[in-house]
C-alpha cells in the first residue's frame, strides 16, 4: 500500500474526506474583492500520523501578513483559470512542491475574508490536498521557514490559548496555536479551526 493509500485509509482522514464530500461550502460573492487560493497539505509522517504543512512568510514592509504563519498560497493571477490553480501555482512558487505531481485534492473549505478593517479586501478559498512522496521543500524568497505539525498535536486543545500578538504596530489578544516557538493565529487559525472541526 502506498503512503497516499495509507493516508486515505487513516480514520481521521477518512472522516475529513466524508465531511468535505457531504457538506456545501460557503462561497463569498464580492466583485470588488481580490480572490486568493491557499493549499492545506496533509501527508503521512514517519510515525504513520497525518501531518499538516505550514510556512512562515518572509518579512516585508508592504505585506500585511509579514512574518506570520500561513498555508502556501496567494492571490489569483490572470493565467489562473480557477482558485485551485492559484493555490497549486503559489505552492509550487513558494515551496517547489508540485501538487499536480504529488497531490490529490480532497475538498474545499468555506471562503474567508479578513476581519480587520485595515487589511486588504480579499476572499480566500482553502483547498485540502493529500500528498504522497512529498519532496523536501525549496523555499522561495517569499518564505522564511516551513514545517510540518502532526494532526494529533493540532487537536490537543492545551496548546491553544489566548495570546497577545502584534499586527501593524498594534498589540491585540487573539486565540492562537503554539508549536515549537511558532504561533498560528488570524486567518490561518480560522482556516485551521474550520478543518479541525471536521476531523474531531
């Protein structure tokens, strides 16, 4: 049995696949908003436990999400036929992982948009991919770091806590996930919580 087949057969992934297949996703409509697609990559780790992939965005003054933990992805470009194409292209550009070669789309989560008024007007659509035989990522200049987190760790509520974060020079309290010095909050936390709610 291949690693992808083993991943599909895992009880939590089977539960996620069923949930994604039987629900109707919320698609936001806003002609004036930019559109973006992100990829949630899930692989089978060395201990036969599903793992999720995250990146840390490089620090840029013009990037409102500068330095934050994210899923690979970005804004749609004219050559992208769908936001799924956007997520695949951005993942390849940012990490060298080609989801057309090593990925299998499992489904789509609800569209989201930033809640802070100062952030860009954008609608983000998350796509869930299973990956088998994922190569080691080669990070672009847009990415400062990347890492995998076991699904079981993400489901441990003891590592989720109210946290003071800094955004745009302003301190605020947000619900966040803590792992080995990384803090996941904001849009990424909202996407992640939506996925975990379908698994747990």
